[in-house]
C-alpha cells in the first residue's frame, strides 16, 4: 500500500482558488485533507506534490500501486468535475487523458499523467499549426455531441460574466478596456453562436495552459475540458490569440488554422475579435505591459 501523505494546501493554492470561489472556499479547503487521505486509500495512491495551476480544482501528482503516474483533481464545483469526466470518457482519442477513477460525491477525478506533460505555455516558441490542427480535429471527430451538454452560448454567457470580475478588482481598467467594448465583444460572440451552421462537442477551454505535450507519437493532449456544443472555430480562439504582437499575425493564423479544422478562416477571425476585449482585460489585470494589450484592443475595435 503506497503512502498517502496529503500535501500542504498552501497559501498560493488558497489565493488562486479564492479568486474564483471567494471566501467560501476556505472551509472547503480546511475540510479537504481527510477526504484526500480517504481517496488515496481507496484508490491505492501515493500522493505527491500540488500542481499549482488552474483556479477551479486542487490538483495533485500521484502514483498508483502499479507505479503508474496519475493526477488527482478535486473541486468544490462538482458539476465541472462530473462534466469533465463524462466528456473525457466520450472522447475516443489519445489526444485526451484516460479516466482512471471518479468519485461523484467528493467531486474527485483521477486521470492518467501525460508524459512528458509540459504545458504549451511553458514551451519555448509557438507550436506548428499542423500539431494544433491535429489536436482540434481529433477532439471534434472523436467526441459524441450529446444534447445533454450545454450550448456554447451558455458557456459564453458564463465566461463574460466571470470576466467582469476583473473590473471589480481593478476599476481603473475601465479606461484601458472600456466596458462598452467588452459588451460589444459579448454581443458579437452571442451572434456568432446563434448563426452557427455546425455543432460538435467542444473542449470549451482549449487554452495553452490546458494543452500538454504528449510526445512525438501522441502529439498534443487536451486536459481540463469545459464541454459544450458549438461550431469548431470556437475551440481555436485561444491558440490563435496566444503569443501575438499584432493583428496581422492573428489574421494569418486564423486564415491557416480555420480550414485545417473544418472552419472558415474569416469566421474564426470574427470569433477572435469577439474575445479580444476579454483577452485584453485579463492581460491588463494581470499586469501585462500596455504594448501586449494594444493589438487586442485594435482587433476588438475593428468592424467585423
């Protein structure tokens, strides 16, 4: 039986989850150690260190009795964990991690550890677009678009409502990203969602943080889905916007990546414009320099 020492649920973790859940997360975290010990005992795990990423779950590296690397996730948002587990099980592709165990009552999920597992945002440079396209195509081809999943319009509404918290934390940012521009992006995103002509099972949160290097044979691997139903272009927004310094680069990527994933390049660019103000607001709130924000403001302002 492996040891089941619970890692310290430290201040960094508490701050990160507190930004998402508020003060209510503290008693949940305080009550978590015995829950983690019980899961480790029942699932025969040796718990290791925290993975200090994300704002929804406590994530812990661990190992099974067979020596297999695994990742334990547990969240106060049980619905998110259950939806994630269901989507991962529906995808018949090795571009997502395998589900090893699920405890619905605890809101806990055990998945395989991806190797080497470095997140895209920690790798140097920008990946080859064909690798990104291969990942997105595989997700959309291998996922069952069950009608029980929420439509992407509901997910968009959630994202824009959550994003407004950045104004509450930093009211001065209203001068950087005017609320009217933010709302303009919301309206465009909703219009795009309403007039879509195709619908697939979307990952829903395909950011560079949630894309891991699975090695040359496996390719890129998507983790932490927020599954919903919508058009393929939606899943490409964040990787198109990532690590750009001008609108021309965004437009070029959209033109190349769109057709490679079964989407229109111009429509993908419109999706990027819809989320440009939200991206600018997140970067500004995180302390990014003005020059990193300006071209997103320019894209959000363009007539689309």
